């Protein structure tokens, strides 16, 4: 693999991991479009770890607040110090952050279980262009329906109002992202919209729940690759892909939040359907 290909794949992964258009689908399509060899799972794993860094950097404040809420619960005497004297909402904020952390962990259970037992089979069985095309079209239409439904909903909810049932529902929807072309961010945002969340809250919860799931999937992938000794790319190629994946992923998270605050998900729906039909008729 050349450095140019590594850069392009890194950018594609970073942008499409968080935009609701399917990162795995694009990583499968790109080599086929340009007649290149499939980059392999080792490179895919490193690219996903790059996007993990991106979302951690963007949500570092919120993630640190969640971590601190757990630390203050385990070590109250060390964490509270003078905060109670200056901030009357300290306990309330800690409780809300801990609740959000618990619900994020709950949301990853379904995909973690299915991915652990059936991940390899799903990856090998559905890693095809036709599956990607149909998934792009079908789940793009479902995203559009969810977007229309959410616009009509008057009593929209925020992250502070999320329940364990909604979290589990979004987590179950995430299982579908194991099929290439579905889009992890797309299907979880879709489930969030159907759960009556506002667009920003649906996107933020999708991003936050991606942290542990990408970490688990990336960790498992790295362990498998180390055990099998199947790293075929040089360290520099992997590093370049990682860096560009992280940078473009950071831009994608920032850009999507900006876009959906002003507009709808319709541009992404149109892109998914258009790309799906292009794949079916020309590839």
C-alpha cells in the first residue's frame, strides 16, 4: 500500500465513521472502485482506533466529567474537597454524569455480545459490494423516516432525560451496524430520533457510545492480529492512516454537529441512496 492510499483511506474512515454514511462500506468500496487490493483487516483496525482518538478529543470534557463522577462515588473524600462549598449543584451534576455513563455502558452490551460471538462470521459473510449497496439505500430511507418523525415530535428529549429503555433500544439498533453499509452512527442516530431525542442529543449519544464500542472492537482486532502475526503493512503506513483518520474524524464530528443544528439529515439520506444505486448499476 502506498502512502497516498493510506492517506485517502484514513480520510475516508475518519469522515464516514461519524457521518451517517457507513465507514466500513466505503472502505470496502474504495479499493474496488480504483482496482486496488483490499487493504485488509489490520489497516481497518488502525483506522478505527484513529477515529476513537478523534471522538475522545472532541468530547474530552464530557468524558472526563463522567469519569470524575465515578471517581467521586468510589473515593468521595478525595474528590469532593471544596467543591461542595462553591457549587450547590455538585451532587446533582455528578449523579447525572454517572447516570449517562451507566447508560452508555448499557448501550454497548448488545453489540458487544453479538460482535464477540458472531463478529467474524458477519464480517466474512457480508463483506460484499451488493450488501453495502442495499444497506446504504434501505437504512438511508429509514433515517429519512426517523428524521421526519423527529421533526413532527413536539416534546423532544435531551441527554439528561434518556432512560435505560431508550439506551438499550439504541444499543440493540447498533447491532445492525455489524453489517457493512449500515453505518454505526447512522443506525444509532436513527434509533435516537425514533426515541424522541432532538437531533443534537441523538448525535451526541451516538458519538459517546462509540467510545467504548470502538475501543472494544479495536482492542479485540489488535489482539487477534498480534496473535496471528498478520500485520502486513509497515509501521509508517499504519501511522499515516491512523493520523489522517483521527484528524478527519475530528472534523467530521464537529461538522455534523454544526450541520444538524441548522439543517436535517436529508443530505446524508440523498447521498446514501445515490451511492447505493451507483454501486448496484455500475460496480
